[in-house]
């Protein structure tokens, strides 16, 4: 079994690794460190929580010199992730001589203060968000003409958030012979032209666990039956003894709604979303890390790259619009081989979304809350039956569709769509009434018993 002591890191790094209790590299670290040492361009695809940050930090920092110039440049799409990488860097730099420095550059911070700091001296390591990095490089405040290693972290998120142009601009300013490292959970096809433009025969590394959801994470599915979702979340949070619960919603508005509901119920809860100021988000993250909060409600901003230790439960209050975020959310729990529970709530009419997630190879166990406990239920058959109903609907409408297409009158597509939607709406109403009737009958039977 490989040990960090076998990599011939300098004494400062070895001492820091010992202080943070790092002994054995993860799979991605073992695969990447030797490639970084050989100055190979690399594209690394590895799941959230696999240890990507130290895979590029450790060998890159081992190669630093005392020259007061930027040698390692790291671009990352969110401020939170930039701060996390900065803190990981500082934990390694702790035992270095004072001549070694890392600076962080993110939007929302005082740019004039950053300029003055750079005018005094340049750091060996520069970490930041693409927009702020590019502003400082373009205005010749941050000098990158001698960068030896360039890291783009969470590249797919960089693309999704619209930062690819800034990253492109930054890359144009770097030396031709710099080593380029791209790390991401997924490598979208839209990213390939950028990679081909700037990378020289890159080595591709893909680390998979064999399962999308780790075996140590229980993946539960709960049908809301149209009940108050906030009440369900509250009940899940107050059952048993969860260590740290992370609730995800799709929008800032929904996060605020859940946050206010839980606070009114007397829970001490934190929230993280893009509507908060950078200072508020940073302070909240620090409080969560210090275990000042047991419950956190967040948008997907917190799902990508934010490493909150000790998450025992993840609750998906809503199914994400981008299903890749489902994996990133669930990846917040079950870290470091600890057990975890991921719970996804879904409403009537969302069976197709669940089917799409299952199509990715993710398996659910159907659960519900009965008498103050989480119990197994047989919801699978109901969802399968609904799918069968959907297929019947399509068959029923075949004749109508063919007739409308044959007529070729203006607006025939809208007529088809309207007819299909109306038929589905009617079937949905019937199914909901049937579900409610079954629930009432079950309650009556229970009361009689």
C-alpha cells in the first residue's frame, strides 16, 4: 500500500501531512501525483470527495522555489471553493519558510487592496475565481509570465457558470511550456474544443468507484403524496440523532422558505446561497465547519467542491434540474468511508425525473414516515404502474396525432401538445384522487383497529 512518505516530498510538506493526519493517498492522488511530477498535461475526471485538491497541490507545491513570482495558478468557479483550496494550501504552507506565500483573489473582495498587496510582492501561488483573476492579469497587477503549473478546478462547473471566456483569456497569457491540469467530476463535450486548443497531448485519468452512489450511503426515496414538504424535512431532521444534515433546494427562494420554516420550529439552522454576501457565506461556512450548526439548507452552490466534514444526512428537498447535481449533492455524505443517508423527496407528477435518475444507474430504496419512524414501503409498483399508464396514454393518442399531421393545418402541433397535456392532466387528477382515497381508507382501518 502506497504511503505519502514514498513520494519524496520536502520536509515541510511531510510535516504538514503528518499534522493533518494524511498517511495514504486516495486513488486519484496516487494516479495523478506522478504525472504532475513529470510535467504532463492532464485531464482528470474523478467524483466529488475523491481528493482532487491535494492531488495537484502536493506535487505542485513540492516544486516551488523562493522566487517571488507566480509559479502555481489555480482557477476555480466559486468563491467558496477558492477559499477551501486556499485553506488547504495554507495548511501545507504552515511549515514552509516565510518567503513562500499564497494569495486568494475572488469577486466581492476589495480589488484595490489586492492591487496594493500585489504591488508589494507577487505570491508563488495564486488562487481565485476566473473573473477576478482575469481582471488583475489584464491590468498587469498579477504577473503570470512565469507560471509553471496551471490548474482549472471543477471545469464542468466553470463551463456551466459561463466563465469559460475568462479562463480562455487567462490561458492565452500563460507561457507556452506551462503544465496544464484540468480537474472535474464530468468532462462535457462542450469543453473539448477548449482542451484541444490549449493542452499538449494530455494524459486522461478517470477514477471511478464502480458505483455512482457509494455503498456506504443509503439512498432513500420518499413520495410526498402532496403533503407539506417542509414538515417532512422537519420530521426527518428531528428523528434519531443526525450529526449534520445538509438540505438542498433548487432556488434561493425555496432555500429561504425552508430555512424560515425550520427556524420557526425552533431549530438552529444555517443557509447558504448566492443571494448572501461573500462575507456572510464565508462566515456561515466557517460556523458550519466549527459545528455551530447541525442543520444547513443550501442551493447547489454548496454542492460543488464545498467540503463540509461530517455530513451524516443529505436531503434533496427538490430534484435538481441538472441531474449531475444529484450526484454532487449525495456526494456530500458518506465521506472518508463513513456511513451516510441520502433522502430524495418527490411530488406527484415527478416520476419521470426519478426514472431519469435511475437510468443513470442509481438505485433507490422506497421509504415513508409512519408513526414517527422511517419504514420501507412498496411505492415501486405504483411508479411502474404510472409508467404503464403513460404508455397507454401515448397509444390512445396515436390516432389523434396521425390525423392532425395529415390535416397539416396551421397550429396542428399546438393542438397535439394541448391534447396530450390535457389527457395527462386528467389522468394525474385521477391518480391523485385514488392515492388520497387509499390513504383515507388506510387511516379509517387503522382507527377501527
